[in-house]
């Protein structure tokens, strides 16, 4: 059960909020291959640092690895996948930034990076990447409400007039140059609010029929819509069967619950990303946190279909992006 984990495990587990929030501002959904990094298999008790590539309908292990890097969050910017992660230590001091354009991870060294944000929401829009919230970790999570902007070489902390409340594990993606944030978990528990970022300020929306409050839902831009799947609807760190298996779509003004003929089992902290031909979901924590999952599912625009059975080992908190 996640409640029983120590500080190092808590640092790793926190990463599921943003592990999979992907959108390319240049050509959403046009990327041809996806890269998956890391994650947290409970059985090992520590984050893994391996890298896998999903291309032409199958997974291939990469020789590239980042040992000692905790689970992170990814976005696609200018044909590159950008990984934001905290170092897997009890007290990490800053966010680590890496880029991938095929074959290798390249470390970036931006001046004045954010603090070690665990599980921020991440999405790309307007020629940059937006990071929101997350938590810093000492003896426990200290929820954050900061907005950070990455322009490809440096971070800037924004100071908008309005912002969502402090949280981690929010789901973020972007369509039409606008970032959409949903849910997450803060001091009072899971949340179900919807916000948009227009490049200068946050605006809270109040759409009818929104998903229930949750954290760790998988989210990705799919064409001109945002797809959201699953998540954790309880108030703590899991341990009971509080994961869900519903599928939702955001069209720019409202949420619609979809009714696919088939669906992955309930989970949270799964990775989700869109390639040029399909939307790929991988892994996550099973309902009740009984185990991690290692299954792959493909969204074809109407329903979920099982993907290849050979691939990464079971894990939650993996980050995935496409280029």
C-alpha cells in the first residue's frame, strides 16, 4: 500500500500526475514514435531508469538509460521530447531537464531551474512548455501552485493574476494553443476543477458534466480534442480500490464521457501519448494498488484495443512523449 512507503518511495510515487501529459504545439498528433522513460514497479522498491521506444506498433528497448533519475513528466517541443524529473534522492534540490530526439538523452543545464517539483502538470503550447504545481518533498509533500515556463533553453517563473490552488498529480494537455488542466490532489484531497492557460493567465471554467474529482488521470491531446482516462478518486495515496476506468473527451468548451465498447481495467498513473497513427496507453497502478500493470492499449478514436503484449515491465509513473 502506498501509505506505508518511506520518503524515497513517496518521492517516486508522486510523479504520476504528469507522467504522461503530451502535446506538440507544431503539429499535434503528427509524431511518429513515442519514447517511454522510467517508472516505479512496487516489487523493486525504487524507480527504474530504462528507456523504451514505441514505433510501428511495437516496443523496442533502448540502450539509453538515466539511472538515479526519478519518475518524471514529458512534453514535446520543436520535434524533441523534453523530460522534467527530480533526482531519486530523499531531498532533491532542483528539477532536472533532459531532451530526446531519438537514440540518446541529452542533459540540459538551464540557469535558475525550478525547485525539485515532484509531479507537476506539464503541457506544451505557444512554442514553450508550461509546468504547474507539483510538490517539494522533505518529510512529506508540500503542494505548490507555481507556474513555470520552459522556452527550450531556460525557465521563467510566471506570476499570473489567477491560478489553480496548490496541487500535484494534475492532468494537463493542450489543444488550439491553450493548455487545459484538470483535477489533481492538494491538502484537502482530490480535485475536479478545470482551468485553462492562455499564455498569460489562468481561467477557471465551470463546464457541466465534468469528470469526478481525481488525480493521476492519464491525458493526451488527440487531434483537436483531449482524451482523459482513469485516475484515482480517493483522498489519500491509494491502498483501496479507488481507481476508475472511465474515458472522457474535452472539445475546447466542455467534457463528454465516452462509451467505448472495450476499455482498459481501472488504474491511475498510466502513461498516455499520441503518435501519428494512434494514441498509446501503457501501465499504471492497478485498482487497489494490488500490483503494477504492464499492458498496452490503443485508442482508435472510438474504442480501446489491446496493443502488443511484449514491451516494458509492469510499472506506474512512467513518462511518455512522442517525436
